[in-house]
C-alpha cells in the first residue's frame, strides 16, 4: 500500500495513526500542500479534487477520503478493532467519530483556512466566518469535557477511530491557538494525555 | 423506533429516504427548527447539541447523526443493501457518500446558513463565506457531472446511500438557488431524474 500524504495535514494523520494502531506496513509519498503539489496534473490523476490523503493499492486501485481508507483497512486487518465490535458499539463509535469530525475537525480547519497566513493569496478567506467557527469549537469543547467525565474515550470505554479524529483535530487546533486548558477542560485534558501517550500518536 | 425530525431539513430527510428504501416502519416526532423546538431543554435531553435527526429505540436508547442511524438500521435490516456488499464496494460507497456530504451537502448548508433570511437574527451570518461555498459547489457539480457520465449512480452501478446524500443535498440547494441545469450538467440532471423517480424520494 502507498499513502499519498502531507505530514502536517490533519486528515492524512488520521490515516497514519490508524495504520500505526493496526500495525500495518505501508509506503508513503509526500504531497506538500505548501508547495502546491496536490494541485499538479499528476496528483489530480489520483484525486481530481486535489485532497489528501489518497491510498493506492498494489494493483493500482485508488481510494480517497480518510474514513473510506480506514474502513477499508479495518476489513482486511480487523484487529485491534477500531470501528466497534457489535451493531450498537459501531453506531456509537460512528456517532462520536462524526461529532469529532463535524464539531471539531471541520470547524478548526475553517478557522485555519479563513485566518491563517498560510492560505493568504491561495484562497479567498472569510475571517468573519472563522470567528463564528472559533466560538463553535469553544462551545463544543465545553460539552465534550462533560462527556469525557463519564467515560475514558470518545466512543466508549476503549480507544477507537473517534479518538483518532478528535486527537488529530485538537492537535491541529494549536496552529490557530485553539488549545485545551487543564483548568477549564480537565476531562478532555486527561483524555488527550491518555491518547497522546500511545505510540500511534507519533505517526 | 421513533425519529425526531424536521420535514424541511436535509439530514433528517437522508434518514427518512433510507428507511423508505429499507421498508422499515417507524414513528415520528416533528421538531421544528423554525419554532426553535430543537433548542428546548426537553429536546436537548435527546441531543445536547440540538441537531436533527435523532433516533430513539423502543428500549429508550438514543442515537444521533444521520449516518450513524442509517448504518445501525443497515445492520438490523441488511436488504436492500445500501452501504456496499463487499469490502471494495463498501469503501467506494463510503468515499462517494463522503464526497456527497463534504463537497455538496455541507457547503450548500453553509450557503443557506450564511445568506438566507431564515437565519437572520438567529445566528451570526458570514455572507462572504457563503460566496466561497457557492463557487465551491459549482466546481464540484462540474466534476460530478463528468463522473456521472461514466456510471449510473454516485457510488457505482446501483443505488446506494451516496445517492441519498447527494439527492438530499441538491434538493436542499434549491432554497438558495443552487440548481442542476440540463444543459451544463446533463449527466447529473439525468441521474437526479432517475433517483427522484424512486418512491423513497417522497419520504
């Protein structure tokens, strides 16, 4: 397997952490967004909408979208289980993975895109929207801190793909000064320490 | 099963169309966003972040997030299959369902939230961002029109959850004047006619 990725982007990191948890070996090709390598005609043959990550199989088949890639890997490498062991756990993990993505990762990405110098001159920025998203994330962190007071991990009492998404979102948040605070988010802070100590977090 | 929904919102419709395809019977409770019924303390007990849809099971368990709900129903009612019959088809359908959600439904929802009178005075609107999203959707429709020239449905050669997401997104787009055009999007236009003729489209 060959993973096209950018070491600094959060969605490729979701896949790298997932593959590390699975203990799956793979090769990588760096496609640096900072150098517009994702927009070359060559890369657009892999992904016409120029997004990362992309997984290429040995037979040349190509798969886009981080969660499509992770689910595909889960099928061929079922252990350790990351998407749930029965119907209800799978539903819970999907729900929390989507909360982590839609309520944290996407809003944080919008703060980044619409305020950060990195994107100046590359895209049309709307800083007013970024402020709305920044407030949104602050509210969601308060809510999630309460949730993490009732269980050890995002999707239940064990580590799952929902933790990977939330960890990648919050680590990426630092680039726009969105940070967990030990005093105001004690449960999330403890959860973040717990997931960050796993060897996969370095992937 | 009891579905909390708003008849006019796109995410609850994804679940209703899915349940119609499955032929599953269920009860409904309307939670009208226009009347702020999603923000009452009573509804927040079902969903603390005040989003629709929510599914409540006979035993009182509650599930949020349209795709978590659909996946859960797929487990108990496997036919007709909507998420893929083997690992590669499941990966393809997940990829296209995510494209339909992330590249169409979410951007269209942002155009709606950030420009429509419905939200005036309810949320902080950022019309500048809506314009960026409107351009984004136009580009993605052009791309998807090419894709639908090569197959009959979003995720392959048969109807799947990816078609439900794309149909609900594009039907919702009309409220902000995002429309398919027979001349510029001939393949998407034909696909839309095909999926809209299914009885489930009325759900």
